[in-house]
């Protein structure tokens, strides 16, 4: 499945909200729950050194390997899933993500670039992606990763109407460009800061060009950041005690 290039910044620009700003302004409608660390203690990202690990484009045949690694390191991640040919093809993997305590959100239905399609098509891409996850898990995703990170005022306005918040990233392993796990790891470690959102991919490239180094890189990324004092949390937990707000773009 050809998805095109990943990791581009938004082509029309956007106003992003940092996690620490979200934490300072908890919603009157309710706050997100704090994360739980590997020893069962609450993790408050207002004081802890937190980072969110996210995976785009799955689930795929590699998902079980990713989940095994996350479990071994007592790490929870956020998966931005594709509905077509992914969620509906591998529902058991999606259910396992939830059972493991991971966050399952949407990357849309079929990875169309939202800034290039009509408003009606944007709504369909988002809602069909949500529908697919809800059908499998019973929980409707409220976080969207716009494909290629491309968003705009129009996309954001539609997200607000749909009750959805967008999530960008601050550290990109560019694992779509290389099969070298050391290079993927180096890119992530160089860019990661407290409150960072890491982007990797849960995808099999049928051409064999990319993604093949991702699985090998994940343990090195996790262990190196844990050694630096980072705690891994989901995106929603990164914002706690605030919670994702519709129409906001978090980065």
C-alpha cells in the first residue's frame, strides 16, 4: 500500500498547543487520567520527564512484535490506526493494543491528504476511521493524526465540529526513508525533549524500501530514553490533568 511520504509539516500552517500548556488549562468538562509507571505509581508529567511514543499506519503483521517489545519494557504507546485494510483486517491486534493499555486512535480511513480533498471527504475520512476502531473496541477515537501531518484551518474547523483533536509530533525517526535502525534511533534521540511526541510507523512496506529497521530500533530508543530518566506515556496521559480539546492541534 503506497502511502506517500510521511513526516512533512503542515502545508497550510497551524497553531499548535504544547503539552505543558494543555496541562495548565484543565477542561471544565473533565481531566485526563495520570499515567501509571512500571511500579504502579502515578506519573504526573507536570513534574516527571515524560515522552509519548506513537505509531502510525497500523495495525500490520508487525504489530505483535511491537506489542511484545512495549510489554517487555513496561511501556504504553499511542497507535494512530488506518481503518481500511488495517483495523478491519487485523481486529484482534487492535483489541490486544487496548488489552495491553495502549491508546488506539485514528490516522483516518485511507490516508488521504486532508488538505487536498473536499470538506465532505475530510469528514468521511475521519469518521470512517473512527467508526472502524469503535466497531472493534467499542470506544470511539477522539484523537486524529492528520496524514503526513498536513492540516489547515479548514481541517481544524471540521475536527472541532466532530469533537476531535489533532496530534502532530516533535521527533520523527524518518523510518520511511531508511532500513538502518541505528540511524532511526539516532534521529529520535537527537530530537527528543521532555513533553516530546515521537513518530514511528507500524507498517509493512511491500517494496521493501522502508520500515524494516523500525522493529530493531524500538528497544534501543526505549532503553536509551529510560536511561535518561524519561517515562513513556500515552498522548492523552501526556496532557493530564488537562484533556484533549476538539479543534486543538497538539505538538
